[in-house]
């Protein structure tokens, strides 16, 4: 697989920061075309700053970002942004349309998509996030979770090569979160979509092919989800929830039970408990 | 302070093309001193109901009784000040409401609005900042120089500064990392006891409902479909699925174990409850020594 995003020795500081202080410190990684990468880290670790450097909302102090073979510069930023769809945590910050369907259509209008096709794509996208019955409502009057669905529908309709989700499921209920993850999996199956998801949600991180851990502006670890989840209680410090099996392990340990040290999925944990109890 | 809804209907923008019925025939009681969780699918009407708790919205029909105040469709918007002082609402992303030059002034804004002198209000501000777990040296800082989690705590301090009897929290931990979420939920539990508050929590986190609430109201499509203690609400998993709600992680996991033949009665709601139940069903070899099959 070829690389669609390449970040090399990226340093970033906000204008109000002093010269010896950096929010992102020497970050390098690449993402393969079609890969799903989760970026985790606690609040303030620099995750969102990193995302904004990738689509050129912020410009680094030094280092380069290459997207689909193009180095990100003032000249290429518009080309690159066409390839990237971004959904933020608080979608109020990104609504432009007077109605839900206008909002979803916005980027298609910008791309000059013919009206007939636009109508179909907008309708399909809203149906996929289960918001089609809200097409003519005002985005501002929707609930937090509904707004996140509409923002996501905008991305589904626009069909970007790369989707960046910045805590995009944080306001959804568990079912909504599950639906969004399933929708993204469908989008990936239909095209070679690359996903970068910034998240605290363990299920979202588990859906990724690879997890990057950012702490204090540095990339401190990367691995497959199961490798990262082995850390147990230390995951909380990395800004992730503990997987349920790890939480239960900790509770059992407090009761004096000897628990396995390897990472177990929920199913693995259930099997282990069942085997153990059948010995009684 | 108890709150009671009787036959409340609410319609947004009635008589316009945007007319939307958001609440239908709501009858409920939020008991005085309770920790009430308000749950429901996105768009079920939770946030609309919440805005009735301090008469930001008035019912289209029916009555809302807040303490000894009765709000009807015709209640005047004047003279609601004392009511709003008693019911403090922390909205979603409350940090977006910060506006003052300093943290101290921002927290002091509410009390001054309710007639406190500047000096008194600033004194209250200092107290409230400690209450929400922030250091007093932040008082002189601009709220906009703080981290997201700190900003949210300042906003909450601003609500607490009015010394409400009811604290309403609309998804107060959204966007915080797991460590921040845990700290914030523990803070509310502590505040409830120290300040004798009635707490109303709007949330999607069933684990928070299981861990903190003692009373639950479930909404679906603008109606109240169930009320009761968390254990009653969570004892019928299929019903929750039908209403697009989840189970606490522990209860869901206990169900997996039941499918394998383990038994739980009542269903555990937290991992400590489950661990305690499991201990009864595990052989002695599970404790200490090597993990062996020699039982």
C-alpha cells in the first residue's frame, strides 16, 4: 500500500507560546492509503493541533506534511483540503447551511457537482446517518448528537479521500456511536477511504488498524490496538478509557483473584471466567 | 428542592413552517435531594425538558412546579430571577459561555447579577474556584488561557456561585478525556453531599447512571417512557435496546456470562458488584498461588 499521509519532524508552536515551548515536538509518522489510524492522548496532549497541521489550518514551525504526494504549502493547501474531510467535536463550529440538507450540500456545491447528483448524494448521506427525516430542519435547533450526525453526513456526501474525525462521536449515545463506526466501515468498504480518528473512545480506537499515542506533544507509542490495550490502568493516563475486560480484571484483583496479565478481549475474558467457574 | 411536571406539552415555533412538537404529556417528579439521571436517544427531548427546569422554556400546555413556584404557559418572564438563582444549569460545552477578563470576574458575574456587592461576589468566586478543584492562583488569569477542562470547571464554578439548590448538568463530561471525566463526576458527587444539592444529570453514559444516580427518567420521542431506580431500569435489556439505549458495561458483560451458564441475581451494575458476585462462583484455586486446574 502506498502512503497517503506522511508527517516528518513536525514542530508546532502557537503564536502566544514562548520560543522554547512547543505544542508538537518532532512528530513523524505515515499513514497508508486505506488505513484507519486512531490518535489517542489526554486533553491538551496536542492531538487536535496535529490534525489541524495535516489539513493546513495551522502551519508548522518546521517539518513537512505530505498528503497524497503533495507537500503541504500555501500553494497546495487548497488542493489538499479537497481531499480531506474533517468532523469536529462541536459541529456548531462548522455549520453553514440554513437547513440540514443545505449544510450537507455545501461542499458539493463548492465542487460543482450537478444538481441531480447532489440531491441524491445529500439524501443518501442523511439516510446513512439516520437523519433523513430532519432534512429541512435548522442545524442550530438539533441536539448535540444529531449535529454530529449531520456533520458526518456532510463528509459522506463529499466523499473525501481522507476523513479526519476529531472526537466526532463524543456527543453520541452508545447506539449512535456504534452506527457512526459502522457507517465509516461501510464508507471504507465502498472506496479506499483513509481514516484518522482522534478519540478517547476505546471502541473507536479498537476499530483502527493502528493506534498512535500522543503525550505532551510527542508521539510516544504506536501499535495495533491489542498491543496498546495491554497497558491496563496506564491507558487512562494515555487519554483512553480502559477496555472493559481490563476494568473487570482490576476489580477482581481487588477481590484477591489471580488474573491473566495478557490483554484479553471481552470475549476472551468471558471465556476465561467461564472456564475458571466450571472448575468449581 | 423538588420539581414536578404535570401534563406538559412543548412545541417549538408553533404556527410556523418550523413547528416541531418536542414534548408530549410529560408527568414526572424529580425528588428533593435526589441524583436524577435523564436518559434517552439523541433528539428524545432531554435538552428541551431540561430548559423547563428553570423556566428558560415555558410549557405550551401543562404546569411545571419548581419548589413552590408554578410555571404555566402564561407565566410572565418577569420575576423569574429568584427561580433561576435556585436552579443552576450547566449547559453542554459551558466553557463557551465564559466572557470576562479574569476567572474571578467571570465567576463573580452571576452573584453580582443577583444583587451581591462586587467585594462579596469576588469572595464567593475565590471559594467556588477551590470547590471545583482549581488553584486560587488562577483567579487573576484570563479564562481563555486555560485548558478546556479548566475552562469547564470555571464555568461550573460560575453556576455554583449562585448557590443553587438544584444543579442541572447537560452531558457535563462530553469532550473530556477519561481521567477528566472521572474527576468531574467525582466532583459532582462530592458537591452534592457538601452543598445538599438536588442533581439532574443528562447523559448517554450508562456507567455514570449506574455509578452515581439513584433515580432515572427515560425519554423517547418527547415522552417519558419509564422512571425508577437504576436497577429497575437496567433489569430489562431488551426494553433498553428497543429504546436505543445501552446497558452499563458491567450489565452487558454479565449477560454474556449468563449465556454461558453463570447466574446473577440481581444483575450487577458496576464492575465491583460483578467482581463480588463472581468471587462466589470461582474455585479456591483462582485466589493466590499458581493458576491451576487442581481444584
